[in-house]
């Protein structure tokens, strides 16, 4: 197999990020299987035709079902809003196509389980878009944990803080509508934290949460243009049906304690996706806004120089670094998607499932749902209950 031929549904924020990854990959990873950007699909013909040209797709269509009928497409990339993930995934897998789906996998846990069942029965490859795993500094934290260099783990403390909803006139985007997005900050931002927790620390056993919708109604958008849109032309308002912020506590199977905070109301925080891990032999701190760095502390450093050191994850010993620039020449957000696609392409060569796949997507959805249930019941919920 020389190339994986892609049909992509969605062309906005994630569509651009994925397209860029497909475009850039061959230049920096010449020795692996490459994607072929066949067809991009979107509902608005004018917009999708422009995206096709700008992002480098061979063709465009407004009918996603037509992608499934084509013999020259191997994989469907779904980055349209969450309410269409399930239908497209199931149809794609049944048509024998591999699936790369953005997070959160589905609107509900039951839907995500059904999606997993179908892709497994179809024997296709499945990848879920938890791109932050692929920041080399996060992968360095994972290596330190796997090598037991932080010892026994006591704490995982994570925040995903954004501030694009602080403006009460920010319009009612699809991410604020439950029937399209499933949930608000919880599924959009918290999902990334939950996945990082699973990747780095392991399974959670129980959770308890709280959430709030601070601004209950917002202007109906005349047109949305991404997260930076300000205000709306419409005077008419409609209810926000998702959480603005969700916080929860968790216990991990290995005995560690976790705390999680996801909000779009943290003024001044544009994209603070951060975590801290404390173990018996040391700690690490990661903040996505300084994504090339991992702060590392070891308890056995000599007392007179003890303290957090800033490790730049750009040396040849760090994940993916050899394919980029000389040490100290940093990479960005878009590279997490390129690394994600490298994992996808390598899974074809190595004849295995890529990671994170739909099993990880379902595990994340279990925690999302357990937290929702705990909020509803105002009590701790075991993950095994959902
Ligand atoms: C918007 O809140 C958003 O783009 C999320 O949807 C992404 O998953 C996250 O990576 C950045 O913020």
C-alpha cells in the first residue's frame, strides 16, 4: 500500500488542521506511508470549494454519502460538528472505510459504544482526535512515568482554560447547543484532559463534579466565523443548553487523586491546557501555551540545586524531534496533528490499530457521562456504573 486516500467531512477549524497535517507530512516524514487528499466535503458549496482549493484537495463535494461509494477513497476523516460523527462513522465503516474522527467521539456514551462496536465488526482502523497526546513534551512526561522516574503517583491536576465566552454578546455557536455538541466545556475541553489523564496516569475509578452555565441566553448568530467571532447581527436570543464550566474530582485505579477544570470563562486564558503530576520521586508541569517545554523536578537532585528545570523537548532524544528542526527550534499546535497523522499512517504499515482509537474515545465518554451523572445526583459515581 503506497498511499492512504482520504475523503474528509468538514472544512473549518479542524478541517484546516487536518488538511495542513496531510499536506506537511510528506516533506518531513518522507519514509512513511503518505495520505492522498482526494475529496473534501461540506454543506456550503461555495465555502467548501474555496477550502478545497486553499487546502489542496483534488475535489470537493456537498454529499458525504458519495465519498462512501468511491473505490478510490480508503479513509473518512470526520471533523464536522459532533452530532454527525455517529451517522458518518457507522456508514463509513459499513462501506469498509477506515475512520479518523474528531473528539468527542459522540453526543452520548451509548452512541460512542455503538460506533466502537461497528468499527470493530467492520475490521477497519479507527483513530480519535486527541491531538495533545502528540506534543513531544507530553510524550516526555509519559516516558518519565513509564520509566517510573516520578515514582509512585499521588496527584494529577489538570485545567483547560479558555476565555472566548466572557463576552456576553458572543453568539450562540454550535458548540453552545447540546443537540449539536453534546456538552459544552466538558466535552470540548474536559475531554482532552480526561484523555491525557488516561494516557499518563491510567484508569479512573470514581468521579464527582459540578458545572455551571453562567450566561443563560446568547444572540442567535447570523453567521459564525470561528472562536474569535464577536457579537452578532441578531437581537434575538436563545438559551445556551450546555455547561460553560465543568469541574470534577477523580480517584485513579493506581491510588492517585485527580482534579479537573474545564471552562471558557477564564479571562486572559486563551488556551491554557495544563497539567501537573506529583509523584514520590518528582513532578512534571505542562502548559500547552508553552508546549515545547516540560518542567521537571526530581527529589534526588542535590539539595543546593533542587527546583523545577525547564526541559525543551526538541532534542533528538525527544519524540518526533529528529524529523523537525535542530535542537531549540520549536514547533507548534499544528504539529500535534501532523504527529497524529504519522501515528495513523504507521498503523497501516505495522498492521495494527492506531492509538488513541475509538476504545480511548469510549473510555473518555464514560468519564464524561459519569461526571454528568454525579452532577445530576450530587454524589460520587463509579466509572463501572455507567
Ligand atoms: C475550542 O474550544 C477548541 O478548538 C477545541 O474544540 C479543541 O478541541 C481544543 O483543542 C482547542 O479549543
